[in-house]
């Protein structure tokens, strides 16, 4: 089985002068879930090369067994430093796609034509499409075959308004994932803030927050097996 993981290339947290990017745990945990299941993993990003890491995700309180493993894994670090350019990726070469979060995707993947087309192609091919935390924001402009928003009428989740308020970025982000989902007609649902929560609607799999990343990966693995 071949898994595509799509990461952000965006590193600026609005006009704050602070850095953002992808969230380490939301990458590392699914990465090793897929690897330990014997899957071949390809990493891609809009710009290719090294995707920016959200520095907040390196704080001690956010480390897990998977992040510790990644920090000791020179081969994985080299793979991350050499992501493929998203424009060169063909959906037909993979069995599923997974998007880690972090705030970065809200700025670039949401509006990236190649990302939008890839998600549409994976979904229409009935292959698992998994996104966690802020990455479901990348679904904002994705359409179903009939031209309606892909998330319309579907059970989905993603970073909550309450969680965004807790990290004090409500006024900084370009949009709130929860509000966007509801505006696009999604059957948005959520669990408690910071608790693992999974939403599955056929081959569309979304997780609410960092704690949900492993659950999204496990559902992808389950669907592929």
C-alpha cells in the first residue's frame, strides 16, 4: 500500500511576525502508524523540500513516543527534508492521502489548486482521504462531482472554535475551521476540546485536534485492509 502525506509550505502566522507550519505530532504519529503497517510513504508539499515545522509543536509538553522516535530517526528526517512538489503528484500512484495539521494549511493548502484537485481525485476514486486538526481547512474549496462543497451533508470534524480561542489565534487565522465547515453545509460535529474525536463519512476521514491524529491514521489503515 502506498500513502501520500501532504504537508504545508507556509511558515508565517499572519502578520504576527511569528512562525507556523505543520504540527510535529500530527505528522510523526501517523507516519509511524503507516510505516509500521508496512505501507510505503511519500511526502509532498506545495513548494517541495523541507516543510516548515511549527516551533510551538517542539515544546516539551507536546512530545510523544512518536515525536521522540522521529527525533532519533535520521532516515525519516531526510525524507521530510526532501518532500516532493505537490504539482508533480498523481493520485493514481497512491492508495490513500493524509494531511497533518498545524496552522500552515489554512494559508496555503486551502487555496492550492493542486491540493484541491488531488483531494477531489482521491475522493472520487473512493480512496481514503484523511485530514486532522487544521488540515480539514484544506477542504474549504474542494468540490463534489456535482460542484457542491465536498463537505456539504457529510459528517466531518476539525479544530473547534473553542480550541482556536484557547490558543488565542481566533483573530489571526484567515478563517475558523468550524465556521467554514458549517458555512459549507457540513454536518460538523465535535468532542470535548483537546480530546480525540474522529468523524468518518465513507472514505472522508477527519480528526478534531492533535490528539485525533492516530485515530485518523488507524481508520485509513482499517479501510485499506
